[in-house]
């Protein structure tokens, strides 16, 4: 009986610890290459609830197509934050050399977009 109580206690402690760690994990941005050739790279990005994308410099001109409605904060290098609302099907153009801001999905709902990088 003591062994059973010990096993149950250890199991409950493990589940509790795992649950706590899972809650503190940083939500992620997932990517999936859809097409790449000498002229274009097409990548789908999935932003989980509360996911954060780090800034980067755009290596090519980009067309971004929103697959889902999106609501996020875009914070530039100077710390200025703009709240953005994008509708499904909305298209955005970005020039080569632009510094992409930090993005934070401000909702509990994931969203996707497709980035078409022109080479």
C-alpha cells in the first residue's frame, strides 16, 4: 500500500511540474516551406496564441498574404508599437532591406500568413 501511495504521489508531482513548465513556455512561430526555386521562396507561417516573432532584416522584396484574420502588435527598433488588424486575404508589400519589427500575437487565437520572398 505504501508503494502505491508513493507511486501516486510521484505521478501527481510529475504531472503538476509538467503542467507548470508547459504554461511558461514561449508560444512559437512555426514555418513551413511551400515552394522554393531560383525566383521565389514561399513560406507559410503560423503564429500561435501570444506568439512572438523577433525582428530581422528583409533580404528580398516580400509579399505577405494573410490566410486568417490577425491581430498583433508590431514594435520597431525605436520601441514604437503599432496595433495591427489584418483581414483574411489582405496583402502587404515590404521592400528589401526593411527591418521587420517584433511581432506579438495579442490574442489567444492563432493566425497564419504566407510570405512570398521575391529573389
